[in-house]
């Protein structure tokens, strides 16, 4: 049986907002990807053992009826044969490593596989429910969106938890001066703890109102400007998000990025925002001048996502 390759994902806009039923824009990023393989050497053993824990969760959980849609017996047999997840997606870095794994498991063991190109937008919620239940093993609370992006390998516009659609994003301008890129903090993030921290913050009514009044509005405008290719307005709006995160979610910024986050805002070199849950891993950087930005950030590893 041929195994499918699944890309990582990047949530360009909507970090944490999607958990509160606000909009987001997520894209696949195939520089990093994963695939199920069979092997029996020491390098594969850890992945196989972790997948056995995931299998136990799927087979023993009684609250998720959606798991009955999986051929769990086949999964168990493959685990004994040494199946593992071969992946270069950095873990705990905000790029959907667990999402790609969930997508690969669903793809191989689903009882009702369909051609992804024939699935209509109105059927996508069926998948987010299953993927949310599956990925809860890793994060306790999951929107199911990461596995969705990885599984379909398409950009998605998330209007709300009840409305999601595929979307065309602007084409990259490889000669463009501006860029959106990943910046590696070289520190691991802990999604589970970051989500708990955010949910605790939401219990504060002032923060919750602030989120809705400011962050959500900036986020919606960023998506609009990006899709309309109005990159000057996009940069202006991302700056507002960067300031908002610095003021309200300071704890989620990797500690070694605090100084350069602030410098980017004050000097308008570039603007940083969370990529995934924060706390470590990668951050997203939006720059009007990529060459200048990488000079300022030369001690860190960068990877371009989009040029404009």
C-alpha cells in the first residue's frame, strides 16, 4: 500500500482566535513533511512507541464515537510490524507536527476514504470533528484545523468553527523585496501549557473584551489585505497585532525574542507574531525589506514562506 506524504502547516493569521470561533487563514508548507514508514532500527523505535500510546488513546477512549471510523485492528498490526512516522517537521514549534501525524493515521486507517479533490466545503466540518477528537490526545483542546490543512494540502479560510472553505492565495513574487518568513527561536514550545494559559486569560473579562475589540479586528483586516494583495496595508495592520501580542500575551513570546520583537516594532524593520501556540519554536516575521531583516536577525535561522 502506498503511503501519502503530508506537509506541515502555518497559521498565517488567527493564532488563538480560532479557538474562540474567530477567523483565521492557514496554509500548507511542504518544506517540512512527514510520511508513515516501516522500520525496525533504534532511530524508528521512539516514534513507534509514541504511536502505540496514540493507538491506546484511540482504542480505549469511549467519549469519541468517531474513532469507530478507523481500522484500529490494522493500526495495531502495523505497529507490531514497526510502523513509524518519518518526519522532518520540528516538534513543539508551531508547524503542525501532530496535525501531520493525525492526517497520516486517518489517511491510512479510515474506513471511508474519499478523493480529497472531490470533497466540497460543506463537508469539511465532518473532518474537523474527527481530527479535533484525534488531536486532543496531543493538546487536550484542538480545533482540528491543523490536521485538516495537512490532510487536504490546501489553504483554508476559517470564518468560524462552523464555516471553513478552501481559498486561493496570492502568487508569490520571487523578486519581491518584502517577505513573510519563519524565525527559529531554537527553543521548544509547550502547546498544552500555552493553551491552558490562554484559556485562563479568557476568564478575565477585560482581556476577553480586548481580544474581541482589538485583536479580532486587526486579524480580520490582515486576512483581507493579504488576499487583496494590499501588502502595505497588511504590514501596517500586522504591526498592530505585534504590539497587541507584546502587550497582552507577553508570556507567549520566546524569551530570546523579546528584545528583537520590540526593536522590530520601534524601528519598523519588521513585525513579529506568534506561529502556533508560542512559548518557543518558530515565530512569523513580516518584513518590508527581507534583506535588511535577515541582516538584523543573522544569528537566527530563517525560512521564507511568501515574497511580495
